[in-house]
């Protein structure tokens, strides 16, 4: 009896038939066991910078953007 390797093949179910994205290396009419594991849908477009920034909960003073150097390094002297 010839042993075949186990392979994972991604497929789409069209309502009647599973349609593999890659053609498996099998002879026609080969019997196989199919295990179904749904693939989680992925968002087709990545989040924008603004969407990411709004989703992050950052706490700090309201003037952080203006006075970042003062908060990082202490009191900053005016340059002459």
C-alpha cells in the first residue's frame, strides 16, 4: 500500500462543492478524508493611521504634543 503525505489545502465552498485554491497531487477518483476548519475572514484593507491612533487609549496631559520635550527632558530653556 502506497502512503501519501498529509497536506493542507485552502478551499472555498460555493454552496455545493469545495473548490481548492491549489490542485492537490492526486490521481482522479482518489478517496480522501476532508477535515473542515474555517479560515477567519481578514479585513481587505489595513487600518489607517487615524483609525489606529483612535483605537489606542493613551492617557497623559492635554498639551503633551506641544510640550513633549519638557515632559521627556525636564524644563527646556529657550534657544537664543
